[in-house]
C-alpha cells in the first residue's frame, strides 16, 4: 500500500505538449494588442467571409445609391413648379401668383421675390418654369 502512494498515478505530459506551452509563453510570440482588439479584428474579418453579410452590405449600398439617385432626379425635375410651390418659394399667396401670371412683368416680379433671383414664367400646362438668364 505504501508503494502505491509513492508511484504516480498519472503519466507525464508528452514532450510536444511541453514545447507548445513553452513556445506560447516565449517573448517571440507576445502580442501587445489587447484581447478586445484582436477579437474585433477576427470578427470583422470573419464577417466578410459570411455570404449573407456580404449580400446585406451590397443591398444597403444599393439602397443608399438609389436614394441619392432619386434625390438628384428630384432636384433636376423640380425645375417646374405649381402655383402653390411657387407661392411658397416666393413668400406670397397662390392668389397673387394667379392674378399676376398673365402680366408682362411677371418674370421680373418673380425675379425680385425669388431667394435665388430666378425669373419664373407661366406655361400653358399650368406650371411655372424658370427662365434662362
């Protein structure tokens, strides 16, 4: 019984395990980055390896580009205004716009009221368009 107490019951660790532990704790493999930074780097690199994440990023990018495209179209297409829109832009009433739309000095009058100094003209389609300078 005394002999069983003196003999080890577990086998010693293999040399390869000892070598791995020593190399992991050696100064050559020391990583000064914090664990949070290395985890964040791994997560971001792994994120792009997932197809659903790439598809999501592509769809989000397309939606942003589409929204920008529509805004540009609105700016270009907003060259003609209704009486209500023009009245709001000029800071006057629709009634005043309608009463002056057929007068000869309408373009000059709108140019004096427009915040950007744009002269407007009435077109038979019922909209007001900016006049070239």
